[in-house]
């Protein structure tokens, strides 16, 4: 499934492409490596399977392409430590959660480690895969990497460019499968030019986080993945040795096109430590009675005409990410299944939480200049994969459809459930004939207590 790309901007004005996979209360941000984690997810089954597996157990996995990579803005070949940290900072700010875990692979470990040292209050857990501390060591210790990076991008012929991408892909795939290597090479070729790749390598060569490693204070798992580069093992062991309390595991065999199950299980277990009781109820969509919130952007067609398709979509994608984060923070579960239009659907176990989420989402829509229609109903639902179905869902959708822009309407059922607990007032809007619903529904508008 093609990921929904959103954009955010760094402090220095570079547009960074990102996507969010999965749903649930726990957020895992992947600190992107050389060819872009979002780009590799879009183009290679191996990366897609790995990140889908991490997202499958009640997590939101955030992937992005750093500047001058993949779907992000290509501007000036700035891959400095400052620039890569600014990209990561922009992504986590865009996601908008107070705490999250960080995952990183190869070059991405440099920015992830620096961020964890600078923001220990925000990073819950840190996973470093095939990590190294000094870029110069990485590009000289691994023979295959050294061979490729000796090429000068400025003077490469077309044949040498092809060798560069095919060699880089063979390193990643462990020289095990020429057909898979060719697909990986195509993915890399569409992510970065050889000039950009050369600038990236040159920047990484000069980076050294050795002094930062003893300052890492968050729980850390260091993973050596044998499938990639066996010669990297001493560098990865050094990283684990220098981080206080870090765990080290060595997993897998060289080569192959599938995700190593042992490594995946170890990472999942590490990320889940201490969170099982908190996460378990939220990772399953409820069958039975649920509170259903529907919201949709008001007058999206007119806004598209006014703003232009590209500008509208960028604003809509940015808002969508914030809405889903707000829903999760209010103890709701955003539905990842099909929802019509530009809408979002979520389910809750309490009417109070649903109203709280609706108020947060209403305010986010108003701030973005994209006012929302919001409707809430309660009733029985049936879980089916990543979606929920039932007559109550249809009623909630119809309640949302008659709300004014920026208005939250609830059914009488929700009003009765939340009358004494939600800290709001309900203005009676009378009975409404809703399309496709047999019986008229009495609806109420949510108002802040004491509002005129």
C-alpha cells in the first residue's frame, strides 16, 4: 500500500517528507539512513516488511527522508550533523507527542544518539542497528564501502554510476541475490544522485559521536545484523560497550530477502518492556459498544480551489498527522481502514474521552485554517481487520455530516453518557432526519461550560 506522504519544515526552511505507519499509543521514530527510510519503504519489500512488522503491534512508526533524499526537498547537498539533527527535530515536532522511542540503522544512528543525549526526557528507548561511532572508521573498515566511496562522483561515467548503485545495493543485500540487488540499486538510484551520495558520504566521514556515547542515559538496545556487513561487528560492539547499561545482540545470517525474525522479536520485546499492560487494550479495535468520532474537513473542494491542489494537500496531510496524535493522546484509536473523503474516524471506550479528542481536533483544524465537521455517536460495532463496522458507525458519519464548520455534534446517547463527566454543556439542536437512518436523531452541540 502506498504510504500517505506528509511534509514538515525544518527551522532553516527545508521541506521534509514523512509518513506514519500503523496506529496505537506508542510512537517509534526511525532516524533515517543514507537513502531515506521513507523512500526505501516505498520501493523495497524488505524495508516495507520490517517497518510493517514493527508497526503491527500497536505502534505508530514514523519514517522520513532527510534533506536532499527521496521525496524531501533537494536543495544544497547539506548533510552536516547540524542539518541531519534539524531534520529529525522537525519530524518529531510534527508528530507532536511528548515521548517516543527512536530506531536507527547505520548512518541514522549518529543523529539518533545525539538527539537522545540532548533530549533524554523525550526519548523513551533507543534502538541502534549496525551502529558505528566514527564515520571515518565505517568508510575504511568495511572493504566494500571503501571501494565504492573511492569513486569520484564529479567524474563518474554512466557505467561507473551504475557500478556505484549496484555495489551499494550488493553491500546492503549481502551479495546474496543479484535480482534483489538490482531492485535495491534502482531504489537507491531514484533516491539520490551520485553527487548527492558523495556529499553525504563526505559529511558522514567527518562525524564522530564517541564522546556522546557515555552520556546516553535512556535504555538502549544495540543490534548487530549479520545480514549486512560482517566487518562492521567491532564498530558496533564498541558502541554497545561505551553506552552505559546498553544491551547488545547479534542476530541473523548474511544475505537473504526476508526480515530476520530473531532480531525483530528482540527489538519488539525491548520496545515493549514495561508497556504490555498499558498497550494491550489499545492495540485491539473494540467489538461491542464503542464511542465513535467522525471528523472531516469542511468545504474541502472550495479550499482546494482557493489554495491550489498541492498546497491544500500539504496542509491536509500535516493536519491529519496532528489529528491522529491528538486522538491517541485522548485515549482513542484512529482507524486505519478506508474512510471516505478527507475524514478521520476513531473509536473510544468513554464518551468523555471522545469529546475531549473532538475539542482538540476542532482547535487544530481552526488553527490550520481547515475547519472541521465533527460528530460523535455511541453503539455496537464489529471489528474487521483495521476497521470497524455497524449501524452505529453509519449514524456517527451522518451526525458529522450535518455539523457546521468548527462544530461538534453528538447524539442523545453520547449526551446521556457524558452529561456529568465531560465538563461541557450540550445545546439541544432538535431532531434531525439523517440520510439512510430510519429514525430521527436528537442532536446536541458541544459548548464549553459558561460559554454564551
